[in-house]
C-alpha cells in the first residue's frame, strides 16, 4: 500500500491526502512533526518537503503531483479531477505555491499566538510519541526552526495577508455568477486545491486531522478566523469541506 509521509498540520499534505481520498486510493499516512520529518523524507531518498508518497514504483513528491497520481489510479465510479498549476495560477493571480506559502505564514503567525499546549494539539496529531515528547520539550526552538524554514516574520506575514486578500477576491469574482464549483457544475481540482490551501484561514469542518475547536484559540486568532469566514471565497472552501471531503481519518493514537 502507498505510504504518505506528511506533516499533519500541513495544508499541502492535506491537498495530497484529499486527492488520494477523492480517488478512493488506499494509503497509509505517516505523520511527522516539523523538522523531524526530515528523518522520514531523507530515509526514503526524498527531497526535504512533504508530502511524499512512497509507492512500489518509486516516490511521488509534491501535493499536486500526488493528486494527479491518485487521479490516474482512481477507483471505479470516482470522478476525475486533474490539477493544472497554470489554471490555478490564472484563477488566483499567484501560483499555487505562492498562495500556499502565504496561508502557511498566516498559520505560523496564528500558532505563535497560541500556548504550547494548543500548539501541540494543532501540530502533533498522529506523530510518533517520541517525536511529540522531543518536540514538546524543545517547542520554542522547533517552532522557531519551522518559522525560519517558511520565512515567517512580521514583514512576510503582512505581505501574505495582502496577497491572500487579492487572491480571495479573484476567487469570489469567479463564484459571483452563483456557480457551485470553481469550474461550473462539478467539483474540480481547483476546488480541492483552493479549499486545502485555505485551511489556515479558518479551520474547516470534516477535517482528517482533529483540530482544536475555534473557541480554544486566542480571541485575536478567532477574530481573524471570523473575518476570513465572512469572505465568499473562504465560505466556498468551507462548503467544499462540508459537502465533498471524503476523508480517511488519520490515526492519532
Ligand atoms: N510545492 C510543494 C510544497 C510543499 C511544502 O512546502 N511542504 C512543507 C509543509 S507545508 C514542508 O514540508 N516543509 C518542511 C520544510 O520546509 O522543511 C507541494 O506542493 O507539495
């Protein structure tokens, strides 16, 4: 069975996970905490970043690449969703990676406002016990390294918020004619990509990894979630989760 190496809190990993679930492809998820994921990715000969799918025929690396890999192997009766980075970039006005990096900066800015306990509940579900213990013991250092890797500072977070607002407005324009999906009448890869990469803007329902309740976050983070949830583009992302996320729950024992 293919193994999906993930950082459970990562929205790029969620995109790959959703692609596999949507296609009805069985897989086993191997969640790791940030920084410690490097042991898992280098062990299989992958580059640094997750998600990595380990298959009998070799590695598939990259969220969209895994979604497409799964689409080519989809179970009977599952609808095809082929991703196109170019089409997504045209929709958002920025590339998929730029949008994902921007929402990830907001994620890290929000997690920095949370207690260590809450941060562990957000970041650690499913990770091996030894990783959780070590990460918890060195939490400020680990989160600092993760923020450094993602170039998170006041300037980049402010720029990310501007980029996100512009991209959301473009998505809302596309949805302005009342269409239920970004492509028209059917769920398409853009809906999955957009909804996955928007997860940091507002925790969605029906998520594969257990997330804290909104009420558990600090008030300032809740305010930001609420502001985003009012945007029609984020409302669309949440609707995609509500109606179309066929999830395989991550084993968080
Ligand atoms: N273009 C990649 C981006 C993947 C990516 O940025 N992954 C992040 C998690 S959100 C990661 O593994 N970061 C670990 C690191 O920077 O060492 C994709 O689409 O999968």
